[in-house]
């Protein structure tokens, strides 16, 4: 089996438009959650985690007319990752390099706009590129097209684990020798009226903290009230270890394990069994004992049920080591990016391992007896020697994915 290096990181997310700026804000406990700049009077929820991103700064007007915001975010993240990896691919290598991307909602903004045009404005004409902008595989396709990548181009849509699955499947492909280089990650742009109203209807969104709107997302805290929606993208360059070494590439970390398991029980309700099995499979594939894991970037959505179930799953798999492992939910600062969450959180995890700084779980002020692990409350920990770390993504529909990375 081949080793898999991460040689490029690209990210646009709440709290930073590149990986280093994003992680610096996480480490400092600076939240990207807040009141949406333009809140419709039809929304009872004013809180979200928006990326400070203007597509016009990156694309000319004719290009923007063909790109939903989700594709804009993904393309910028991909270009960052490729530049950072300093890849100079031959024509033959480009023909074999693939793109695996995850998204839950795809071109939600375009879909929303089309429906508004038809049903609210009463017009019979919508944008001619609506299908091409809204389709879930648009972002991955554009990354492949703009970089002349002829390898497999696949979009994974497993709700909140979409990008973790995309990265895990890309890892498997390189590990087996089927590919030497893959771009993998995820993108999501769900902060539209229609999407937010749909999430409102599920009654899973956080109640606004009126004293401090930025503190509305409270993972693992007893006073948690729900998740905060976010938008963003992260793309990683995954590379066969020997290929990266031959060209002298800088390596951000190594992906060593991947666990994928389905609850198979309920469309929204998580199970301890499903999450524990994904965690166990990830450790087994990495051949890493639980005791050697120093950090878990938790799914940690701040919903009442998920946080308690995730705590129980970690305890089941880690046993006595659960008392020693540091666990944090960076969603407290960047919100829940749905299909992009796994990729964004893997970037945070890799940078935590590399820097020795564990980002905190912000807003954890009220202990919950059902959530009794070391959640790194409110303040980052520095100078930590982390050999292995996990990041977990658990989803509606029950698809659970866990990635394991190692310091290099």
C-alpha cells in the first residue's frame, strides 16, 4: 500500500480566506459566526457564518455569470492548494490527476434564484445557465476543466460527511496505486433564503445569543441550542508519498486512515453504534491504537442529540484513553459548513498537528454531564506534541466518516 502525503492546502471559510489566516483565528478564539449582513425579514434566524468572499475579486463578470457561489469558493480553494503544492504536472500526469469533491446542497443560490424568478416574480424566463450552475457536480467539473485534469472527476453527496468521504475515497485511490495525485475536498454555499428557511423548518438551528451573537454556537455546552449554518470550501492536494519526495515537495501531514460506516437506523437521528464503528475502522485502517491519538476534531454540531451521542461513541472506542485525548469542535467558530465541513475541519486538524496548537471549543461555559470529555474549552492549547489526530464527520442519512492524520 502507498503512503499518502498532503502537499497542498486551499481554503475559503468564515474566519479566513486562506488556511493560515483561518487557523490563526481559530487558535485565537476569534469567531466567524455573526448576524448575516443582509437578513430577510422572512427569516427568524439572523445568525450564520458567512465567508468574507467577493467573487468579483477573483473572476471577470462573464465568468461569474456561469458560476454559482459554491463553484467560486471551490475554484479559489483549489487554486490555492495547487499553488501551495507547487505542482508542475506533465501532460501525462494531468491526464491521470483526478478531482473528488463533496457538497450537500450544490448550487443552492442558483436554485433559489430560479424559483424566485418563476414563482415570486412570475417570470417564465430564468438564466440559461441555471442547470449548469445548480448541478451538484459543477464545482468539481470546473476544477477539472480549468486545470486540464483528465483523471476521475466525482462528486460525493452524503450530507454533512460529503467532503470527508471525498477525501477518504481519494486517499484509498492513491493508497491502492490507482492514482498518484488527487485534488479532494468540498464546498458549500447554503446561506440563501430558501435553504435557511428549510433548515429553520427542521428546528435544528441555534437560538441567537442576544448578548453576543458570535457566541450562538455552543458545542458540548449544556445550554447549546443547535447548529449555525456556514459557507466555504477547502481543497487538498493528496499525493503519493514517493512522488512528493522525488520532487522535493513540502508536506503538511500524512493521511493514514479512513473509516466509513452507516447508522442504517434513522434519517436524522445519530447512533452510538454507527459513529463508534466509523471511529474504530479509521483507527484500524491507520493501524493506530487509540492511546496514541492526541487530538480529535469532533463533528460537534451543538445539537442536543449529536453532541451526547458523539461523546458516548468516543468513550466506547477510546476506553480509558478517552480521559486523556483533547477534543474540540471548531464549528463553534466557523459554523457547520454541511458538505464542506469535513474538508475544512481536516485542514484545521492538519494545522493543529503541524503547529502543536489545539484550537478551542468556544462558548463552552455550562458543563453537561452527558458531554464529559476534555473539550479544550474557550482557550487554545499550545506546545502540544500530537502524533496522530482524528477528524469526524457524521451526517443526516447516517453516513459516518472519520479521517486519521499523522505528523511528519
